[in-house]
């Protein structure tokens, strides 16, 4: 215990008495965390945007004209009970016709056929929102395979949306993959920067390490303060990043909200909800990296 | 106390720094090891506090067989030999007090003992009024006194001084050697490695002369007689 307290004392002395070295090391660690947090923000924004677009994708199911309200209610209930379905809304026949017409506005044959039939050949319709657009195929298949309801369904506009949904899913996968690749790339750069910064810091202390050894300090006593310093730098950088992120988000949140109007994005809330995980993980990863680098960098100076 | 038996040290590819050195130092002796640059005297000092290992022969310091010492045992050995270097080897970001205290702290000495011993030792070396200064705020002679204080805090049986006056003027050198003599007077064995003719001749103590890695003379009240 006495030795541990001494190690902490030596580490703190070293941090404050080598102020500029400590300042530079902490700054580099802070910049590393800034990169990591920018990637987190980008990822959250991309996710929110994609999710918001996905939320807007809805598929309409048209009933045959004259389908009874009872059947419509039953189909509504059936769909609503599926776990993949987020919401189902009943659209009256008149509104369904308008929607149908607007969807086929550039298809004169369909419009001509409608005129020929006269009146409103379309019944009421259901507007379905899914939890995940990829689930529409399953939802509609469930409807088709139900002998109870299939005969009352006139048309589904899923085919019109299918290409969009597939493109959106593909885009979202690409964004996630790209984000992961970018994060990996920056993580590698960060590791190299931290590695070199700590190596330089240890190099500056090489004579001191030799002296410690010459007066009879065991290896663990020489290593201890440097490892603790690595933890202190990581803690300081993480704390500064936490404060910085809070201030930056407070300042930028209104701008982000207005830029992404209509998209449900709340970065501050995201950070607040995941505070312990985000900064805990960053602190642990940074400490581990700094400590491993410290041990590695000290090896050759401990040989005397 | 200290026994060198047929010790040799080779540096690759073919430099023979020490060649079959044998001598014995009794407890409480003051021995000067002299020689010109490159004669092997600093190598001898490095072997004595296990900074290097001999290529052949054996070295005993008290109960320690240094020629076979394990790496993990070296810190304990070093805490029993006080070493003073030409370039002081002080920790620049620690005060004189902290430098001296460090040698006790690494050994796990209790704080109460450190608070008691360190001021005493700094008083012995004449730095009681400058104990809170950093090395850069002290003169060369004062820094060497801090180095001696650090070597003394363990109350070692042996003090090894490797060219302790090498960076000092004549007057300060004499003061440092006087300090070493006073330490010897209270029973501590002192090994002084030097090439300072005046200091060696003024002391009239045992002198071991090394040339080309071999002992060329070992005189009880010797003089420096190299060219």
C-alpha cells in the first residue's frame, strides 16, 4: 500500500513537473478521442437519417370495391398483430382513388381504364408501416397466403416501392460498412499517433529511468509511475472530451436539428443515454493502449 | 568484503577491458583505483555494482556472488552499495531532498524513517539549507554532494565513487574527497575510481593501478605513478 501511494505520488509529480510534456501527450490523446467521437456522431446522424427515411416508406393495400367493413377491420387487426408491422391506417375509398390516380398519373392507359369503368372501382385501402422496410415482403406474403383475406385484396403498391426499399437497404448497409471501415482506418491512425507520442514521452525520461535503476529501484517500481501517468493522461483526455462534447453538442444541437429537419436526431440525448458506455469504453481503450505502449517503449531502458 | 578473482571482461569483437584482475578489499578500507583513460577502471566499477557482468572469473561482495547474480537480485545489491558517479546522475525533476529520499523509497522504507534519515544525511554533506532545491539550482560540487547523500541514505557498507571529481574544480574536488574520507573514517569501505593524480597522492591510502586491463601495482600507501 505504501509503495502504491508512492507510485501515485511520483506519477502525479511527474505529470505536473513535466507540464509541457504532459500537456502535449494529453492533447494528442484528446485529438484521438475527438476523431473517435466525430465518427460516433457521423454514425448516429447517418443512422437517424436512414431510419427516418425508412420510417417514411409505407405500402398501400387496396380492397376490392364493396368489401365489407367487417372484413376490412379483420384484415386491419390481422396485420396489426404481426410483430413486423409498426402501424396500419385505414384510408377511405375516395382518398384511395386519389392516391391511385396520382401514383399512375403518367400511365394514360390505367387512367383511361378508370374512366371507362366509371365511378370508384377501388375500395378502401390500408396504409402499412413496417418496423423495417425489409419486412414488407414478409407482411404482404402473410396477407397473400391467408385464404380468408386474399380474395378481398385488389392490389398492393409494393412493387412500386420495392426498388426504393432495396436501394435504401443497400445504401444503409453501405453506410454502415463505410463507417466501420472509416472507424477502423482512423483507429489505426490513432493507435500509431498514441504509440509514437508515448514513445517520445518515455524517450525523454530515458536518463531518469536509468538513474532509478542505478539506485536500486526494481523494474515494477520504475514502470509503476509511468503506467499510472498513462492512466492519468487517458483520464484527463476522456474528461476533457466529455466536457468538450457536452459544450459542442449544446452549441451545435439547434443547428443540427434545423439542418436535419424532419429527422428524429438528438445527439445530446444519445450521448447522455450512453454516457457511461461511450466514455467508459473510450477511457478503457485509451488507457490500455497507452499502458501497452508505455510497457513496450520502456523495455529497452530497463536493461541497465 | 570485496574479492575479485581472475576477473576478465571482453567487449565484442575483440576488446579486452579487463584481463585476469584479482584483488581483495577489507572492510573499512579506502582504496583508490587509478589508471589512464581506457585502462579498464570504469569497467571494473560497472562490474562491482552489476551494471555489467564479467566474461570470466568471480566477484564477491559480502555474501553476493556478483558474477552469477540474477537480474531480479540486482536492485537489492545496488541498495547495499552506495554509488557516486562523475555526472552525478540525479533525477532532474526531483529536489535534493527527493533525490536522496528516492533511494529509500524504492526500498520501501517507511516515511518516518525517510523524514529522519534524509535531513541528517543532507546535513552531513553540507546541504541542509539547500535540500529543497532542484539539481539545476545547485553547483556541480553541490550536485555531487546530493549524489553522495543519496549513496549514504541506506547506510551502506561500501561506497563506490566512479570519477566523482571528474567534473569539478580542484578546490571542490578536495572537498568531495574529504567528505569521502570522513565517510570512511566512520567505517564505510570506500572505493574511489579516479585518474586525478593530486587527490590520490594527497591521501596516502591504498592505490591499485590498472593499465591495459591488468593490475600493474597494488600499494598500501601508494602514489599515482602513471605517465
